[in-house]
């Protein structure tokens, strides 16, 4: 089974849209980094082949980092698809060349569009281990003046095993089987043109839930098995139904005022405090912008309060599973940071109610079951250093 993640494929078509004569001649020379002869090229020009040769060499770490930096700039200048503007940010995403089969190694750099300062660097490595098993290594660095927040996360997942667990083995807190998706295997065996609208909708809901969860885990550095544990406890995987929602909570992650309020940095009475977890930074600004929220215009405390209220209204009024799971994952990651990677403490903080002990007990139990979907798991690692407020 192939990987079900965004950014699949392990090459960059860096020459897309470039005229033939522009493919090889560049302004900057690789010999500003190291001797061109060391990569077997002495023509004084730079093209993708030079980088392929350079990456195939056993280079010192410091040299390799320079080559990677040079390559990222090279691709960003040649391929418009690798560089985009989001609000006040410039985001560059590049897949490194010469990856082994089944491996994607991606670099992401986020800069402030006005000052050109780096706000974030992210390294994501996804390896298809075969037989459905996927390993993910994620390192992010967030910059705030002279302070750096670094997170390292490693985990494994098996999409098909996750599907089977949800369909066949998942239970609620009372031990009752969760049967909503029991018919999925049967629906998959029916030819697509013979499925009823209800069957198609259920299959789409199921597939999307897993896709958005895995995508969010890869993008934000969270084990999707843990995200699914939260979803299981919150709604029994029934995130599009109004029947399982409370007064405030909506969707798969049941985002209520409390965790979103905390994440956005507001307190009781609407008093404004500073935003936590660099909310108006790399991931969140892009996510909110994708749904039409103009983050860059929310400058004053009152404007940010309005933005917060509009976000909550959107969550309540729209069955936007992708937005719900992605924002919920960001909030969950914030609490994971506060808990130093302790999944039980993070669940308590995420719930925040008088029932948090009960809640976190079951989330931890479900996470253990989800980890059992990966033989001899696990690889789960959560590490952080020099975290700034």
C-alpha cells in the first residue's frame, strides 16, 4: 500500500516552465560552498544534476546543510509552485533530491514577507517501510528574536490497520462497539456505479476522516493515532453528526470555546493577552487564510477578539471536517507542548473540564489500542528544547 499523505512523490520538477537555455546557467556558483571538482563538475554553472551529484556524496553535516540551503533557494527561484505567499508570510516547500524509493524528505521554510526574517524551519521525512507501515520523522524550529523552539516527533502508522481497528474493534467508554462504519468493507466491495448516495457519503466521510487526520499529523508533527484517540473519545468517529455535539463543541475534535479560547490567548471576560504558540505564525495563519479569515488585519485586541468569535462561529455553522481536524490538531499540539509530550496530561489540558481525569484515562487507553495497530510499536518520540513563551 502506498503512502496516503500530501506531497507524495520524491522529485521536484524544478525546470517546469523554464526555458531550455535557463536550465543550466545560474547566477550563483556551487563553488561558493565547496570545490566544484568535488562533485565532478567544473563548468561553473549550476543545474539540478549538480545537486543530485552533491547529495549523493558523503558530505560533512555543515557542508550538507549549506548544499540543502542552496538547493532550496535554487528550486524556489525556478519553480513557482514551491513558493507561495500567505498573508504576511512567504512559504517555501521543497522535496530534497535523490531520495530512496518510498522516501519523501521535505524542507519547509517560512519567512516574514516584509522583513525576510525566518519564522520557521521544518524538516519532514516520510518513509514507506512496506506492507502498509509508514514512518514519520518531524523536526520544527520556530524563531522569535533570539529564542528558538524546537520540536522533534517520530511515529509510525499503518492506514489499513487503522481502518480495520475503527471498523471492527473500536469501543466507547462503556465498552460498547462503535458500529457507525461497520458497513464500510461491504460498501467497498460494491461497484462504484452501484452504490447508493448514502453509501457513497458514508465512504467519503470515513476516507476523509482518516486522510485529514494523517495529513494533519504529518503537517503539524502529531501522531495521527493520538489524534484519532481524541476523536474516538469525543464523538466516536461520528464528527459530522449534530447528535454528538454539545452546546459549543462541533465536529470531530469538538472544539469548544475553552481550548480555542486558551489557544488564541484570551481569558474570561474577553480580556486580551498575548497569543500563544505563535498563533499568527506559520501553520495557523495559512490554515485560517484558507477559510477566508484575514489574519493580517486583526491587529488590535478588539480586532483579534472579533476574529476569534468569527472562527468559533465558522466551526459551529460549517461541517468542515478538514478545518476542524487541522485546527484541533494545532490546539492539541499546543497542549502536548505544555505537557512535554505526555499524552495523558495533554488530553487533560485539551478537555479542561471537571471530567478531565475520566476523559484522559480513556484517551490514553484508546491510544494504547491504536498503537497496537503497529507491530512492536513504537517509535513514538516527542522531544522539545528551549521553548519560548
